[in-house]
C-alpha cells in the first residue's frame, strides 16, 4: 500500500474506513491496469456505480471530479468502478468480490489496503462506451422562478421556459 496516497485520501475524506480503502484500491488497480496517473482534464474518466466513501479516494488520488466532467455516477449501488483512458482508448471495470471472511471493521480496512487488487476485484471490460466529453451549455432562466439552469435541463410548458423544479409533468397513466 502506498502510504502517501492513503494519507491523501483520508485527508480529503475526513476519516479512515473500509469504504475509503476500496476506493484507494480501485484507484491503484486503475493505475496498474491502464498506466494512468492524475487527470488534469478529462484524460481519465471514472464511472462509479456507487455514491459511497470510495468515490472520495478516486477524486483525491486520480483527480476525477464531477465538476470536470470525468467522474460520472451510474447508480447501480454496486461497489464497481469503470475507468477509461481517453488517450489510449483502454478501459477496465472492477467490481468488488464478495467478502467471504469475518473481520472487524478495522481489520477489514487493513486487509483491503494490503491485499493485491486481484484478491479484491473482479476485472472485466465495461459493457458501455466511453461517455462523451463534458459540454458547456447556455444558461436559460426559468420564466416562473427566475433561476438559471443549462439549456438541456429546461422544459417548455404552456409556452414558458421552466426549470426541473417548476416543471409539472403531464402523464395520463403510462
């Protein structure tokens, strides 16, 4: 385990825990499998299938962030991460193997940190394509509340431009 990366992840997240260890190991596996480092822009993309502690490690170690558009959430709830290298076209998906041993929380965290990535994750190729790069959209202001949102999030309703919050969907039962 790289102590510097662990300390960096803990400092970002706020505390040490097994979930953070999962993200550190996922980041380590991405570095090993794809030969990547920190992402200055969108060279590396992470699609996380969970919104748990491990995602903070991915942000701290690989610099994949929602704001840059290279950290995307795909809410399956699985402890799974897919990484894409835009430069080489390589990609890998890793999903946690079942925990088949009883350990207390701290022992499990250290087990995760010290185990080889092959003992922690199943590796495969993601079954979805690399998402497009982030785009910048014009801001449109809602005719009801006056708040701005990107144009692709706005609706037309009764001749007015309305945001997601003000929009009242019309549904006749299907």
